[in-house]
């Protein structure tokens, strides 16, 4: 009698939950969180070496998962591997940002800065996000998917080319043309404000 690998069961649970998220069932994110939190926190912590930072990065990971679950393809790999890649890339991005600037600005360190951010930037950021999402809808499916996977999942162009089984030049063109179109769309919108 062969024993079933618990890892296969976990990947099945996660894959089904990701499918439900992709279908718009947002409460399925709770299942992904419950079944992957410890492992993904460990990945983030190993890269960040700071439990607070690892928690912050982990929160970003689940936001990315909610936004990009539709791109998970069980035929290309396990759900846990997909989630782990997002966690690792997000933690590496955090580490790079920290290394580049010496210390990441934390507005919560300064009450005045926090108040200014809430008053001035909060609504601007919401409006900008709305405009970006609107402009993303003007892109082709290939452009939108390549940009989302590159920027939200942190995949390199080579990784995207492998995932899509397309030449590297094609993926670069999708992203370049998509970013150009986004820039034009955002410029057009700011012209009318």
C-alpha cells in the first residue's frame, strides 16, 4: 500500500483555493493564507532577517496573490512553488530597496510625516491607482499579463519567456509596448485634469 504524500494534498488544497480566488471568491484567500503562512513567512524571514520586515513582506505577498491568482497554472508547477516564488521575489525586492537607500523610510516613525502622508498623498495614491487600473484595461492581454507578472510577481523577463513558452524578445516587446501605452494613457488622463 502506498502512502499519499501530504505535500500533494497541500498543493491540491492551495491550487483549488487559488482557482477560487481567480474566479472572484475573495474569501478563498483565507484558505491560502492558513495553509501557506508559516512556510512563506520562513522564506521571507530568511531573506529579510527581521521578523517585522518579514511580516510586512508577507502581507504584500498575499496582496499580490489576490491580484494575480488568475495567472497560476497547475500545469507549470505546484501551487506551493508558485507562492514560494512570489514570497522569495518580494523579500528580495524589499532587501534591494533597503540596500539601495540604506534605510527604508517609515512614515510611522514621525507623527507629522504620517499626518502629511494621510492628508496629502493618500487620496492622490488612490486616484493614481484607479487611473493605472483603467489604463491597464487598454493593454492587450499579453501586455497586461507580462507587466503584472513582472511587477507584481517579480519575475524576470527570462522567467516570463519560459512560463509563456515565448522568445525573450517577444516578452520584452510586450512589456516595452505595454509600458509605453500605459505612459501615453496616463499622460492623456492628466491632460484633461
